[in-house]
């Protein structure tokens, strides 16, 4: 499992891309990270920060799992094909 470098790099890159795209498309975006790290958000701002980071994290995790399963499946199929 995960013998070739592309089989573990591609799921990681895909998950990072999904995380970044969710942060770009959902307000407050990347500001949510700085609000969480440097401030204590309160009120509606806290709800927005929790929503965007929860959505980005959960979608990235699902993407990571799906792409890892697909990569392992492709690698397994390629190994079966190379076998004499």
C-alpha cells in the first residue's frame, strides 16, 4: 500500500486544494484561521469561523480518503497488470 510516491502525494495535494478552495469561496475565508489563532471570536463571527473551518476540514478529510482509496486501487491494478 502506498509504494509509489504519487499514491500518497496526490491525495495530500487534492485535500489541500479542496481545503483552500473552500476557504476561498466561503466567508470569512482565510481570515478565519487568523481569527481562531490570534483572537477569540465571539457572536456571529465565531459561528462563521466555526462553519468555514469545519466545512473545509471535513471536505478535505473526505477528499483525502477518497483519493487515497482511488490511488491504492490504481496501484493495485497496475501491479496486477505487470504480473506475468
